[in-house]
């Protein structure tokens, strides 16, 4: 997982992982790769709070 603060409440998120195929949970099929990447806006993100690790 990677989260990068872009400023003004915007974050770029990249997340990936592997999981077992839900239809073949006996291990007979290869793992399924999941990926999520995008820009997200947090409307109530307080940019004045130093604990947010900007």
C-alpha cells in the first residue's frame, strides 16, 4: 500500500494484493491479484493538524 498526500485534502492511493479465488478455494486455481489506484478527496481533512504526517 502506498498513500501520497497531494495537498488540499487530496491523496493518491495505490494498493495491491493477492487472494485465493473465491470460487475455487481449494487451491486448485492460482491466486487472484487485486489492484486499486486512484486519487481520493477527504472533505474533512484538517491540513493544519501536524499529526496527519503531511
